[in-house]
C-alpha cells in the first residue's frame, strides 16, 4: 500500500513531554497538522488544548491520535515502581 501524500491532522496526548516534542517536530516537518493535549493551556501556542477542554467539547477533528501521556501512578498500577524499573 502506498503512503498517502495528504497531510494528516494528528492529536498527541502527552505532546509537551520529551518524546511528544520530538514527535511533534517530526510530524510538522513532514507537513502534518499537530494538536497537543496538555493539562495546562498555553498562552503562546494555540495548538495546545487541555484534557478539560476535551471532556467538555469532545475530540477535535483528527485523522490520528497518539497517546504518550504517562504518570508514575500508571507505573504503580502495572508494578513497574515495585520492580525498580
């Protein structure tokens, strides 16, 4: 299957973190439109939306969603903190 040349609208949960910033830069360089979901709104970047906004308004139009958001409480659920990982 050939790759589509049309730009995608990508939504990244956790897009302000280390991996999210790198992914966002690469996607934007490839010509895709990227929106980032964050806990806090940004006064300088209107492509950042909050989790509260999504709860209130639903997901914005998008072609793909990437979930990179992770917390230490999630690590505890899977036992990673107990194993020293």
